């Protein structure tokens, strides 16, 4: 299997994990805008590309797929997911499996308010969300919403701009400064995460790894501990039937008063998938099976509880040509 990782950035450990599991003769190809993206140096070959907004971008990606005989393609940044989804037909015509959701689902997941509306429409528990200060203020005045609240950009990525706000005055100031903010009820409860693999043939969940967040920094969870709960697996499977995913996804969850809630869904490898892999939940083999036309059978709970992941910094020393 030859796999293309687009916009790899700092995700070197993910590529290293893939290297361990891929069959002999397989190749990892990586792209990024910058020669200072550490992860490109863990690929068999890398390409430097223009920004994803460049009109030539998708044609460059297609050329790489042809040159390198790519069997599967994915991206590691949120804004590029919809680009791959929109151009699925182009890649599938070349025999490349697109590890990204179908276009409508990609659009829903990138817009956090649209995701909230989609979940509510289908009766899936999620944090109450408001699209403007006026809506949130009315909800507070009518005792439907209470302070503190949580705000984040409607189409943000990497937790940038996400924060707790204590007062109505501060909320108004934050929304005036950034009208893209959405306002959510503050979920003062257990914060969780799930790595899920959606089989690209059956389009059903076949692997779920759940973990509680012990520490979170900008960009995601940095310390997590594994747990197992049939109720969590059931909740996740029920929610995902209202989407069209394809391959790995990362789900942010809350758990309050015996009920699971969906916070966000990122249709890509999450930064903390390293925990799942380290605990023995190998999505690489699932991808290889799909690339070879083999359906994966559902297998949940095939890992130990109370296994902890602790991220730390490392470096790449490499001579580069800027």
C-alpha cells in the first residue's frame, strides 16, 4: 500500500506508527507547504506544494497520486478535508481510496454550528449551541442558558480561540471582536475522545477506541487514559449512522449524568490516535484491508483499560533547502 499524507506538519509520530504496521514494499508519501514541517522527513518521499487555496493545488495532488501509484490519500488538517471530499471522483477514477468523508458530511463537520443543528435534528445528544450573541443573551435572560458559557470559532481548528467566558459583558465583547464565534453551554463534566475507523467498503464503524482526557493543550489532548464502555460504543454507532464517513475520524465527547454528548467530529486522524495505536488498535491494517478490497469486521473493546498516553516534545535535525 502506498499512502499519501497531505499537509503533514508536525505529525511525525503518526507516520512512524504507519511505518511499523505497513506491509513490506509499501511507501509513505507526504506533502506540505514548508521545508520546516518535521513530519515530511519521516516519509519515503515528500513534495512541497502551494497553499490549499491555490487553483493548481488539487491537480498537483492528482499528479503525485499518478507518479507515486498512490492507493490511499488523506489529510491531517481540517480545512483540506472538504477539498478531498469534493474531488473524491477524481481520485477514485485513478484507483485511490479517499480517506475522507463524503462532501455533505465534510461540510457539516467543518461548520460547528451546522454540526449542532444536524445532531439536534436526528436526536443525538450534544451541547446546546447558539450562533450569535443576541441568541445567547435571549437564552440567558429566559433561563434556558446559564453562565459561564464556552465560545469557539464556527469553523475553527486546533482549539484556537476556544475558551470559557464568565459574564454577559465579556461575552458581548468577545462576539463583537470575533463575530465567527458560536456560544455553547459550558459542559462542566468528563471530557472524552474516541478514535473511530469507518470501513470504506461497508461505511460502518468497525473499530472504536475511547479515552478520557487528562490534559488538553492547544491542538488537542496531550494526556489521556483509555476506558471501555459498551454504552459509549452504542452511542457512537447510533450517531454515525446519520453521516457518510470514510476511514478514520476523531470524536470529542462529554459524559454528564449518565449520558454521552457529542462535542465535535473531526473526519481525520486525531492527534491522540497515537494512544489508540500504542494500545494495539491498528487502523493501518484496516486501511490496507480496504485498499485490497477486503471488508473489515467490527471489533470493539480489543484493548486494555487504564493505559495512559503522555505526549512529549522531540526534534528533527535535518539539512534543508529553504
